[in-house]
């Protein structure tokens, strides 16, 4: 954060007393001033050292600061098992993405043999596992074949880390691994398993609890007690993480619905009481990705029914026709609406480029979306105008969401290839980095380093 900044510390204080000031009084004032300076100097040094230890920024939740997907520093363009590798730590099965705060990396995993779920704390600098805390649910929820009971990503407020397991409920730990509170919740009964991650919104911890028992829950992040609970039974089988939107002095929690029936909705809730404020109605089923805030608007992707991978492989041409003619949309919504806003606050809506699972990325004033097959779309955020579309050269399926830093975009495929794109107005592939393992989680970027979770390791890459 501070780079090579230097502090020039004076070694001598020289005071010239004004002629009309008593010399003894001035000397006392000078002594007090000197002591005050030294005290402030040590405080400044403490802040510098603390910031140097903690890194330039945090990546506190799924997709980083407010789910933006935007990191800081200058991550390497080319990296892999033998290039720009800082460390590599074995981790268990799981889809949760790494979150980072104050020199610690948090994620979760699942032990298939013991049926236990764990929260891990890893040293950001060395990759050493600092602690592991395990819970043993009475039963493990059913999940999709590519998913995991450890799918939701933790969230941190810089003092505590909060974890959600669909098979167990909510847990809160301090950074030393002490359990502060837990809140047991019933298994949601989501046919693909719980995937949505909790978020911190002020003093609230907010969870999109989607399944047969569907609701939006807000608890006090300090003790886990319920502040409000809003029914979402019309949108049972969703998988979207909420996003916290502050605009024009107003705060909102925005959630994308994703049941299998028609007329799904993007809904904005009042964080004070959980009441609905506005919504975009008539959306297709199967919303999985998280909305993203940028340019004074909220952007989201609403895919239609997603064909199972095996069925797509059997008849790819037929599936391509279905996707070409379905109701998928990428949309932008302006703030300030009330109740139904389809006709008043939808800035634009486009069909092409709708991703199945990855969340959109708003970066450099443009909206980027990624489809299976490594197809990227770039649109002007304000208007939806297409800037470019094309293939990255990394085929396969995509579940990880794109992230960005240093005018570069990082996109990870299921097959373990991390493509790096130039952030300009043309599709320019800078690198295709092949890791040795499958990637389903979304990487994190902090202080010029990129952290990538594969199916059995957490990697840290940097220059």
C-alpha cells in the first residue's frame, strides 16, 4: 500500500521564541510540542506497520468488496505451478471462494469420509494453516454433483468471520478461531444444495436462505439474533448471493430470484425491516449469479433453464438452438424506483451474452459477461451497447466469476485455465495459465497477489 514511500524524521528541534513571549513558557511549549510530535510519529509508524502486515486491502466476501470482483495492485499476468508461485496449500473438498482480511485467508471445506464441515484460517503470507474449526451436522444436505456441502463463501467484517453451511447453519468466529456464536438453521431443502453466501450490511449479517423453506434472514452480526425475516416462498430454489446497494442516501439489499417457474424477480429490500421496496418482474427461471453495482446502477444476469452438462454433450446443436431462443437477459436498473420498475427504471436489457452461473463484472465503465466455451461479451455499462464479443481460447464450462485488477480481467474455467484479458476496448488475450486442477471457486486479488482455489489446493501467485 505504501510502496517505497520514505519517512524523513527530523533529529533536532529548533525553536526561536518571539520577542514578546516569555522564554521559560516558550521552552515548556516547545517541549510539549516535541513530545506531541514524537507521539504522533510513533502512531504513524504503527499504522504503517499494521497496513504493511495486513496488505493494501481486504477481500471480505464472495467476489471481494461488495461483490464487485475488483482487486488492487498488479497481479502477475503469467503464473502456474512453476511460475510466480508464492505458496500452495492442500485443502479439502469445497466450492467456497477465499476471503482475505488482516493477513488471514478464510475458506471452508468438507470431509467426505467423516461428514464434517470445517472453517479454515490460512496465513496470507506463508500459506500455513493457522487453525481449523469443525462441526458435525446430524445430516448432510443433498447437493448437485458438481457442488459441495461447503459451497457458500465466508464473509468477514475485519474482526470476525461468518460462515454458513446449509447442513448446519450460521457460525461466527474471531480471528483466533474462538467460536463467538452459532445459529442452527434447518436444511433448506434446495435440490442443488445451498450456494448463496452471507453478506455483511452495516450491523447486519444477511443470508438468502433458498429452498423449500425460503426466506431472507437478517441477524445481528454480534450475537446472531434475528433482526428480521422476510418470506421468499415464491422464489424457493435460488442460488444468488445478495448485494448491498447504497445510493442517494438510501440503503438496499438486492436479491435475484431463481426458482424453476416463470415470473422470477430481482427484488430490493429495506435493510431496516426487510420490506420489499421495488422489483423487476417477469424474469426467466434459474437465476444463479450475483448482481453487481457500478456506474450508479445495478446489473444482473437472468439465465433461462440451463441444460445439464451431459445432456448438452449429447446434442450440442439442439442445446445451442434452445439457448439462442430462450428468455435469458442481461439487464441494468437505475436507482430510485418503487414497486414494479420494469417500465420506469430498467436502463437496458439484452439477450446475447447472458452467463449461466458466473456473475457479471463491471469494470472501466463496461459490463463483462462470460459464457460456457470461453465466450466473453463486453458492453458499455451506461447503454448496453456491445463493445466486443469473442472467444478466449479456453474452452469448457465456466462456474467461477470474472475478477479484475490493474486494467486486466481474470477468468477461470472449470478445466483449470485462468485466462487474462486486457481491460481495453478490444478482445486481447494476454495469457492462458493452465493449473493442474479443476477450478469452480472465484479467485481473489489483494495487494497484487491472486489466490486461486482448485479442487484440492489453494494457490497464491505474485511477483
